[in-house]
C-alpha cells in the first residue's frame, strides 16, 4: 500500500507523555509526566485562537499544532506532546493510513 506521507519529512522530535499523580511526603498530590514514546514527526500546521473576556478584561490564546508521525499503539487524546520544551494537550488522534497518525494538539496545558 502506498503511503501518503514521505518518511524523509519526519524531522521534528516529539515526546508522547502520560500524566500520573504521586503523593509527596507531606500528602500533597504531585503531578509527574512519564515519557512513553520518542517519535520523529512533521509539524503540519500552526494556528492561533485568541479568546477575549470582555467582562474580565483579559485575553487568552490557544495555539494549535498538527503533527504527522509513525503509528504507535495506545496513543490517545488523554496524553500529552512535549515539543520544544512546551507541553501540549492532544485533542485529536487521526489515522492517516496503516503507518502514520495525525496528532492535533493545543496549549496551554
């Protein structure tokens, strides 16, 4: 089967992470992230959405990224992507074909 993605274009390194909560010695919940996969990927698109709160007189923005990477078992939208030392929430996992996935991610985390 012919693939729609050129594997030579996968030049960016991303880390697929899972959040876990541990208790410290004082009994407080401490969130940690465990890296499950290190993948080569292609950053497909970048978009920015700005939300303005008129009553609160504030502004927030969300950055959306799409990554094309090789398919791995168990990647879900409950996981995170670490890319350039920024952690992104995975919002969508889409199968492109038998070999590749498209991951849509957003920040802030």
